[in-house]
C-alpha cells in the first residue's frame, strides 16, 4: 500500500468523513467518497444509485430493434453498422490475451470478444442489443442515473451475449456457470469503442423506433412540458 493511500485512509478516519450520496450518513469506506454499500453499487452498475438492466427489462426494446435491423439489414447505414460489429468481434485483433491475471483493460476486452466469437453470436444480434439500449434510454431516460450508468449497462448487456464459462466447482461443489467480473476500466474502454463505431447508427435506429411508438413530434412533446402559470396568475 502506497504512502499516499495510507495518508488518505488516516485523513478519512480522522475527519470521520461521510458518504457523498445525499441522505446517506454512513462513513466512507477506506479510500473513497462513498460508503461500502454505495461504492459496491457503483462498481457493479456504473452509478452509486444505479441498477443492473435485466434481460426482461430490455426485452420489449430488443424485440423492436431486432425486427427493424433484420428488415433493413441491406440499408447502407445498417449494413455498415453490422459490418463494423462483425469486424470488432470476428475481424483481425489479438486473440487469447485476455485471461492473464495481469491483462490490461485492452487485453481484457479482447478476452471478452473471444468469448462472443466462440459462442458465434451473430453481429446483427449484437448490434440489436446496442440499438435496444439506446431505444430504452430514449423511451425511459430516468432509468439511467447518468451517462456513465448507461455506458456501463450498455457494455454489460453487450458482453452478456456470450454464455458464462462453466465453473467446475462452484459453491456447493455442484458446478455451474459463473460470470467473471467485467472490470470498470474494461467497461469504460469498450463503451467508448462501441459508441465510436456503432453509436450513431444505434441512436438513429432508436429514434426511429421511439418516434413510431410515440405519435407526437418533439415540438409537441416539448409543449406539454412548458411550465404552467401559477394559480395566482390565473385568478
Ligand atoms: Zn452511502
């Protein structure tokens, strides 16, 4: 443990620092700004008060996104996004470098892409997941506490398309499937990669699908959000 970290721990302890989350008065865990519980949630979801997006939760959006992408797979924008997704997973890149315990975040991404490749997950399906996440955010912006929360959940849903590797002995020793933790640095890096390659097309698909579900124009939606006069003014 470095001298700097030791000093931070001593200082936090001496000051009796409290968790930064409003309404939470628990003391911070050793070196952070958050208590143990909120820090755990942030590590897991990308936000101290965020949640993990479940398969069921995304299902209605994924259904529409998959259908749309299948139907328009030969449209130049969709075709290019499918090609880029395929290139990411199946194209030329380092392989079998992600499993080392000291692997860098870049190498860990390659390890996760190896798993998607071994599972032969079609590029169309992976693109549909990304488009569905953007669609979900268009439809339910409050489901995501921050941009970071969204980006982390995007990566988690993308990578969970690969089946978990079988763990020979797990808990009671019966064996089963266990997901490895996807590190925070891996999520940040892959989110940027996904946004740079297929983010724009995914967002455009999301907006088309959202518009189809929502018959009002953006101007009409803005109109109903205009502040109303106070009751005094109406007297
Ligand atoms: Zn807290």
